[in-house]
């Protein structure tokens, strides 16, 4: 029992590290070769995890081999477009200038119902509103609406937007984000002063942020969670 427990922890750490090295992608965004490698890694990890008679290296070694293969394919994809087409495929235009391309649908094994489902996921409920629909290599669909159906932008209305930037986390769950405070050119005393306006201190703060305009947001922890 203890051996299985330890082996599971070791394999979990190995798979976690390998997954981190492979990059940050959601499951739905995986390219075909990445999806295959992920499945194989999962299978290779479960075998030595369940069977104590199999050396743990019998699972770790091929997993590392798949990692090397993944890195090689990734580099080749960056260097060679033709190789990328082989491993990842090409985007397919399902709707071109408002017209569904039946040949492409058939080639990609897509039905009109499948296309409608994907469009609804993009909050497009009328297929007549679509100018272009592109099936990406990840399986997701990119949609461009017809000009008259697109929402006007600030540029269309000749409005100059104000710069918003990104908000910085200053305190998260009672922990001070010192790196962000340094980026802002501030210090602990400044943070303490800002929090006093909300009648709290860092360790009792659930979240504190500041945006590019200098707007400060703060919420204290619930008393029950202290």
C-alpha cells in the first residue's frame, strides 16, 4: 500500500513537470500531436502506478522520451511550415463570404448541425450573419460576422479610448505581492496607508488591487475565515 502511494506521488510529479515543460494550453487548444502525446503519457503513468511489479523507470523513461519527441516536433514546427501542416494540419474555411462550403464540410466530416453548434458557442445564433467561419487546427472555430452585423467599435465612432492597462494584485489572501508593489515604485508603508482607508491590514485582506488609473480596490476577509 505504501509503495503504491509513493510511486503515485513520484509519477505525479514527473507528469506534472513534463506537462509544464510542454507548455500552457487548454485541452481544447491542443494540436493533434500534442493531444496524442498527452494520451500516451497518461497511459504510461498509470501502468507502473498500479502494478508494483513493474519498475517505476519503465514508466518514467518513455514519458521523458515523449517529452523529447514533443520538443523536437515543436522546434520543427517553428522552423518548417510544411512539417507544421503534417503534424497540425491547416485551418479550413467552412463559410466563405457568407456561403457554406459543402466540400470543406465533407472533407472535415462536419455537418451543418455541427457548424451551428460551434457558432452558437460563439454567441452567433443565425448562420446568415456569418461572413467567414474558419475551423482552426485545434478544433475551435473563428467567426467573422458580416459588416452590417458587427458591433461598432470606438474607432468607428471616432472616440479616443482612455488607456486602461492591467490591474496589479497587491494583496491576495493575506499575502503581499511584493514584486508588483516594486513595479509600481511603491513600498510597504504606502500599501499599509491605502489599506487603512478600508480599515484593514495585509493579513486580514482577501484581495487588494490597483489599476492604471490609480483606482484602489480592497476587500477584507470574512470574519469566519480568519
